[in-house]
């Protein structure tokens, strides 16, 4: 199994509650259209790994539509040599703005102190 990341436009997360308490979580993102069958964004859905499903679903509430996100996913080999992508983690590409205290710079216009007179 291979692991990869991609940066794409976030569209949403969705929960499907199936029969017998089975839940399915998917993340939807936009990719470049192929120009033949799609225009605008190519809308792609990726299932979430069972162990990360709740985290991925909750993370979807933090992103704005079309915000650039980084999705980490596993590519498991599927039938007919096709890969099956399972999302493991999703985060914003641009870090949250943090306020840092600027270090105190000496005042260049201050005069040096005169030596004490004896």
C-alpha cells in the first residue's frame, strides 16, 4: 500500500449512515477538469479510512468551500489494477495566522548615556 498527499480545492465532507449502523464518510474535492466530459471543477469523492473517518468529517466544518486543503491518503490496490484511495487526514494548506510578539528593537534615535563626571 502506498501513501500520498495532494493539494486540492475543498468542497465538503459527507456522512452516510447505512444499514446496521455502518457509516460511510467521504471527502469531496475539486480537481482540474479533463475538458472533454467536465468543465469548471472535476468533482471527486474519496472514502475516509475507518480509523480516521470521524476526524475527517469533523475537519470539514473548519474549511471554506474552495479552500486549498492537503489530503493525506492511502492507495490500496483494488480490482482490475485500479487503486482505491482512502483519506487519512485533511488539513488547510495555509497555516493559521499566529500572532508573534516582535522582539524589542533598540531605539536608534536614543542618545548614548554620558559617562559620570568625577
